[in-house]
C-alpha cells in the first residue's frame, strides 16, 4: 500500500488568490459588510489554518470593529461565522465551476500515473469539504476524482500546521506514514505533513514562494507536464534525480 495525499488550495489549483480571496470579498459585499482583504492582508491571514478561523481573527482587530458591530457573545459570533462561511463557500464553488481558476500544471497527469502504479489517492485540506470536492472534480475530472478519498473541513480538532488531518487520513487509508507522500504548497501544510511523519513534496504557489521549506524532501515550482511547462527543482533532498516533470516512478523512488 502506498498513498499520495494532495493538499487542495495552492496544490490542485492556485485557488487562494483567484478563488478564496475573491469569494471572501464578494461575500462581504453581498452581506453589506464594508470590508475587503487586500492581497497583502490575505497573505497574512493565510498563516491561520481554516476559513472560519481567518474570519474569526477579524473580530479582535480594531480596524474591523470600527466598521462592523461584532457580536459580543460567543454564540452570536459562532452563528455569524457559520452564515458568512456558508455564503462564502457557495460563492467559491460558483467561481470554481466557472472555470476561472484552472488546475495547476501536472496534477491530473500525476494523479492518473499514480493510480496506474497502485497508489491510493487522497486530499487532506482544512478547507470546507464541498469546496475541496469542487476543485478536485474540476482539476482532475469526475472519473479520477471518484478514486480519491477526501479528508477536509472540521473533521479534526486542530487544523494545519497541526498534523491532525494527516494522522486522520493515514488511519482511514490504512497506509503507514513511511509509505506515503504528501504534496503541499505552504509551510503550514509542510509542517502538518512532516509532523505526521510523511515525506513531503512542495510545489510553491502564488502566496508561498517566499516561505521556508527546509523540511521538504523536494521543492518544485510545479509538478511539470510533458505537454506544457517543465518544473524547476528548487531543492532536492531525496537522493534521486528529478527530470522536467514529477512522475509516479519518482514517487516510488522517494518512498524506497
């Protein structure tokens, strides 16, 4: 048994800039909330795992309190977050279905190769499960998506960089950590996977190119594709040479 576990946002597609940020800002506009995140503000919020958690962080910010009356009680805050998150998720799914956020180079190809080579496929993400499933279907197609196990949302108590989502995935897949590879794009995701004992390949994305990835087995700018863009190897600690695109045979060599 071998498991290849993808993160969603920034790995399957570069969704943070063109999907989530747009959906958050559109949701607040629709709700009549005079607030929007700039790219710089959202990059800072990405250090917090989970969409509801990022919005909750606003409740203690004076700039947000100055333009919106935040509920004082915990129950009121929880209800508001649930409403906002549901509205934002619906908008996000519409964005994904519209085709305005293309899948990242090489994801569909590598998933198909891994399936053919006997790898179990999964997604482990802190995003809402309906959002993850929408991105997965759009990126790899319905047939390949049906072969994935999706672990997402609030199914674990702590979100990345805690290892909970990966530990849960390993248990459900029945695959040991040393027979698994995670593909991540951020330092939080890298720490989550490696803390669970999983070798990790990083494919940097729009918001994460400047982050530190010293714990990664391999760092690429993309997975690469023979019909499109080659990958650039930014760091390689595997002892195995990587060609112009990451292949299932490379994954086999990495797990040994």
